[in-house]
C-alpha cells in the first residue's frame, strides 16, 4: 500500500510551534527561578552535613566587600609607605601592609610573633589547599603561602579533617554547623568569638562575616585571658593563635613544641596570657601540634614539630587586594 505523504506546510507549522514552546519555557524559567539558584548568588553554601566542592563568589561580591572596607591607612598613618616596599629578614612594609616578626625564647619555650597592620580587610585572607574547598584536600602551609604571594601566613583550623564545623572564607559561607568555639572576622575589621550554641551562620553573614574559623578554644575575651578552656588538649604543645587588637591591627603567634632542648610548647593558659600581654582584645587558638607553622616571605619562620604536616587551609597577609 502506498504511504500518504505529509504536507510540507504542516511540517513547517509544527516546527514553529515546537520552537515557540522552547523559547517560552526559557522565559518562564528566567522569570520565576529564585535568585539563590543563579550562578551569581551572594552566598555560596555547602550541605551542612557533607563537604562538597563549592563555586567561589563572583567579582561582584568581591567588589561589594571592597566597597564596605575602611582605609586604615588614615588611622595608622605611620605604618605604611607612600608606595615603596621596605623589607628585611623580619619585617615588611608597603603602602598596604606592615608586618614585623619577633622570635621569643624564654622558660624553655620558643615562639614567634607577627605584629600586623593592614590598610584594607582584603589584605587579610584565607586560602584552601589546591585552591579547592573539600574534605581531605591538603597541602603544606609554605606551598599555599607561596602560591598566594603571601607576605606572612599561619596554618588555619584544618577544617577539611571533619565534615562539620563552621567555614566562612573570604566572604563565602561554605558550612555553618558549629561544633566548637567559633571566631568571626567581619568586613569592618572587628573580631568576635562565639560558643557553638551561640553561632548562627546566616545571621553573621548578614552582619558582615568575612572569615570564620571553628577550632578554639577562645583564649582572650574582652582583653582578658581565659582561665578555663573547652579543650582536652591543654598541656604543653606546639600551638598557633590569631589575635585582634583593633580594626586593621592583628597578631599571628606560633609556638614550637615537643622538641627537647629547644622548645617544650605552651599550655592553653600560657598562650592566653601571652596573647593578653600582647594587647589582644580577642584571641583564638587554631590547629596546633604538628600543624603549627608560620611563614614569612617564601620561607618557614618557625621550627615545626617533625617538619610539620599537610593541612587544608591557611590565613595569610596579602600586599594586594
């Protein structure tokens, strides 16, 4: 039997209808899908129970943070240069940052202090190993520092060893389920510490959270050293801490330890007293032990236990924005 041929006009009309349906579907999608699912979302988040790769914020968000920042060059008029870089083995000074490093040896303990002034909050940054957020992704503190052109750096909280804990980095909320003391650095340069049950990630993002670390414990609160700590590891150990004096003025401290004849390490109480004596209004204990590492320029400044170990993140000072 001979097959009936389709009329060309009907085929063309059918094609036009299909194209119209596709176009109208795209228009409806763009009109009604919430902004939170667009690629330019202002808060990048990971699932609260699992660590997954997350897309970084766009340059628009970076610009938003930049627009909120204060130029602390107007506050610390004698700390920055007119554009030249002046550096030595223990100091670095430019139009954006001022870092001076001191080695202290006393009572059988060796530790390093980096006194830091920054012109903008964007000069204090954090970085992930392999520039990637995720579990069990690690690198050396020095390699991360060099890759990010850090003037100075310390290890962070080693967020990647767990699947829980707050992670806010460079203005992006990745994870918000606190499981220990949390330290928040805001875009106005202030710092505040929270207990795990006090912290609310969405609220603090609305308040301008720029960085947040989840390790602890808190060492100094309102300028006074803590005397009791929510930590089982309170004996002498290598340690890393970050402290806040005022917006634009911070301190990194790394304590060497577990090395007979060189440095025994510090208890949390000892470290809290050091941070108080330095003038910190808030101070916070980061990951320690074999992780504790400080860099200055392209070199490791301290003497990490057993040469140090790979970790998931750093906190660093950048001379650019």
